């Protein structure tokens, strides 16, 4: 005799699973979009679809990375600068890493961007912001470092010298690249000559 299956009994587990998947998608989508597609995330923020970054935890169990902030004049963080990169999961001076950086003019907003690590204070990295904006070529506070894998479009980049960012190590999204020794030495020379680093 064929078994009779009650459709209502089958629908309940699928309904519960559907609710769980929907809940996870709503909670995790902003985080995934922010880390994997930062330009799309910015457009969605501007249109009001997503909250301004950094996205609040809202008690839903979403892990929100700490952000790079507290940009200070470079001379205030003067220290010995050493080239010591190792792509070992821990960011070291000479590496370019990606992190969320708040805007100076609007600390409630920001963007995911590459940062050159130049030092460390325990679990806080000292980083110099990178930009692919060609207007930086004529700015005294920036130094050109050429092209690298940190820019997926292969554009030339510049490093900002006059402000150092505090980057919580837990706020790094990924290690991006190792800057060539020769290029890092050019950055280090400017830090020493103009900002009292040694």
C-alpha cells in the first residue's frame, strides 16, 4: 500500500529553513557587500539602501571589523621604520593591507581602501593611506609608489605621508601585497627627512 505524505508536515521544515536563510541573508549581506564590493557598498549607502558605515552590530551576532581612524600628524608617531614584510597572516611594515578607513571630514562614513603598514603599537598598526587619484601626483604630502596588486585596475598609486592611521589589526580585511624594498625605502626616507622618523 502506497504511503500517504501529508503536505502540511513537509512544508513546516521548509518554511523554517526559508526563514533562517532569509534572516542570515539580511544580516550578512551588508558585510559581504562591504568587504567584497566596496564601490557597490558606497553606492548603496548613498542611495539609502544600506546604513552608513561602519555598519552597527545591532545585537544580531554580526561581527563588525574595527575601523582605521584617529589619523594623526606623522611626526607625532615618529619611530624607527623597518622593512619586515612576511605574508604570514600578521601584517608587518612593508605590506599593503585592506581596511575600512573613515573620512576625515565625515567620521561616520568611509571606504575600504589599501594602507601601507609602516609600524606597530602592539595590536594597532600604523598605516599610510593609499590613493589611485592622479591629482595626488602633484601633492607634496603624497609620494608615488607605482602600480601593484593592491589595485585590481592596475592604476598607479600614491601614499599619503603627512597623516598616520591607527589600524586595529582585527580590522584588516586581507593582506594585499608586499611593497618592493626599493619603493618602501623611498617612503621611509621621506618619513625620516620630513617627519623625524629614524
